[in-house]
């Protein structure tokens, strides 16, 4: 097979008319050759850090959408399903991904559960990490979110890091806001990347201390604008990633959009493509071709180097996307889950209180971090309730693995005026998380999730709509297109209920993630990630 076009040689920073010959999935020759084809041929894009589960799609369905945007590979942390199903869940992701040509590169989840202050479905200890790291399908130790464990020399954390070093595999980081001597100790432990930088200064310090910094632009967390000006000088030490990307977003764009935005800011296209295509392959030693003779034929044809609209995607020389049609097939699989709680009563969400003021989680648009603020309590009949006028709304987390009483907190910036939204995608333990305008609405939404043993939903007095997620309670068994359209409909309903957030369900899913500052809610209580302990709701 031969491909003709404008060949983009990233390493030598040149573009020339040429012809690529592919045999048995490999590039056997690249020759300069005059022709009339004006499209560009370049290496495929790599998402350097993503949780496939956050697309609500199994890997095979994720692949069907990703190749339409020129993505040929991902560096994928399966800790979402691992928190629900353990090593069995990781094995499911690997095997499902193998049914496609797409190059998934899974890591061993380092923090299952993320902390001891929440209830997950399982525990993955250091011995299990050793077993996973010995598997050639496991490429790295996934993000070490328990950075306090690293800083305070937690024995189990250090053992996990030691096993990664023993197997000579990279160690991913997760240290939002970590600076100074603490950052130095974290890096000295052997941790090589971070995708959690949310300021230019933080990113610069981590780069200067030898870390690889990932520019993240997901459905909720968006750090592109804060970090992109680091790229021109530090392009050899940066990568692009999504971290978490909902299906409606994945239908529209992926890493190609970050390339387009970078070039539109006037950045050198070769530096941008080094970040998007080359650096992840080299850092993680991926079996992904970079458009060299002898490489796997993992390449894409794009319309131009401004918008990066993908016309064709090839993986191992196989045409997997061609002008509007993904050629990756749907594959059958067994549905696995771990969902064991019973339906709740409205009274379960009642919170007796006489407090005048309460601690409140302030959600921030485009960020996973939150603020802790204080607000006046609204009490009706002795019950602490949502205050729609001030946008101080009741929030609940419900243990999905066993029957326990819900925990209650309050949150600002969801701006719901009626009803409630709920989800069993609640990072990282994936308990049920809900926010609403009344106890009745919250209970209705939570019970809809329990009835379907997983999903995301919105309810009002008049209607209820759910996108079921029966695979581990976090992924659909349906095609990417169907899930994308269903999610878009649900997102629209949440906004009709009043939410002004760009991605209310994605934001909601991170409000139980205790390793991200400052104030979060787990199934065990209200938690301050700065002091790393539980705090009282009432003041």
C-alpha cells in the first residue's frame, strides 16, 4: 500500500511531497516524490493521560470515536473500574481493548482506594501492584494521587513505587498545587509526570525540576490556557491529555483540537506535534509508530495544519477511519458490576440541625479543585435544607457497595432551580453522588440510579431521565454515538433545571474526590484535602 501527501517530518522540522510504502503493517520506505495530493500525513495523536471509563464507553467503543479525530493510542489509567472491581476490572479493560486495532496502553492503578477516608469496592495492595507490573500489557504505574503518602513515607505507597522501579516502568504523578521542598521530595521518589498543574508558575517549577508536565483539557478540568505558554520553550517535556472526557465531547474532538488551538496561538507546528505525537511515545516507550522507516504504520491524513481535520487514520497499516466513517467494529463482552445497596427513603436525606452557619463546597468552573466557603444555614422544621435563592444546595453521597446512611454536605455554583441530578460516576470510589433542590428530588434521583445499578440522571417534578451505566456502574454497553446523544440530552435537561456549569455531571463526579483540594464529600463524611481530615458541616 502507498500513501501520498505532504509528509510532516517532525524530528527534522520539514514538510515535503512524498510517498510512504506500507507492507505488513510497517513503513518500508518514505521517498520524496512530486504529486498533486495536498493533504498532510503525520504520526497519529496520543492522549498521554486518560481514564477511558470517564467517556462512559468501554475501550472498544471509545476507540471507534477516537480514531475519527486522528487519535491512534492512549496512555490509560483504569483506576475508575479498579475501584469498583479491582484487578478483574483492569483485565476487562485490557481484553476489551485488544479486540480493536487501537493502541491502548494501560497502567497499574496505584491508589485503590484513593484514600482510607472513603469506601471503594476493593483494595489493590502493593503485592497486587507487583503482579500487575509484571504483566507486559501494563506499561506504567498510574497516577500516584496519594501524594501525602509519598511525603510522609507511607510504607505501602513506597512499596508500590519500588515495584514500578523494579519492573523498570514509569511512574505517573498527581500533585495539584504541590510546590517547593514537598514537590522536590515527591519527584525524588521517582515520579516523572504531572497532569494536575493549574497555574503557569506551578507548571514551570515542575518542568524546571525535571517533571514532564501534561496540558490537560477535559470535559471539566481545563488547564490549556493556564499552561500553553510553557510549550514554546519546554515542548520536549510536555504532552497533551484529556484526563476525563465525556462522550458528547469525544464525538466532536480530541487531541486534534488542542493542536489547532495551539497553532492558532501562533505556536510552531513542529513543537505542537512533538507534544501531541512524539513525547508520549518516547516517555512511555509505546509501540506506536512515529512516521519513520521500520515503524508501525500508525499515521493520519489531515486536511491542513491549522484545523487538523482528520480524513484518514491508519493503525498498523490498517485503515480504521475514512472520511466520516469509523471502521472499528462493535465487539461483544460480558457485563460486570458491583452494586449492592437498597433504595433510600426521603427521611434518609434529612439532616437535623440548629446551626446558624455551615461549611460549603464551592465548585469552580473548569477546575477539579474547590474552595471552602461559609454560608447561612436554612432550616425548615429542624431540617437543614437547600437554599435555592442563595444557591446553597444540599448534596449527598451514598455508599453503593453496602447499605449505609447517606452523608450530607452543601455545595454552591450548580444553580439548580428545581429537581436534582445524580450519578454513580463519583471519582474515585464511584459511590452515588447527588445534588438537588429538595430532599424529595435528591431521593428520587438516587433511587433511579440504584434501580438501574448505575447511571447518570436528572429529575424534576414532571419527569426523570437516566443514561444507564450497567458496566461497573460507570460505563454503558451501548455504542459511542448512542451514549453521546443520550448524554447530550441529559446535559441539556440539567441546564433546563438551572445549572450554568459547562459540564454539570463531570463537575459533580469530582466532588467526592478527596485527593483534590479543598473541600469534598465522601460516603464517610465532609473532608478537607488540605489538612487531610474530616471536618464538621456545622459552624
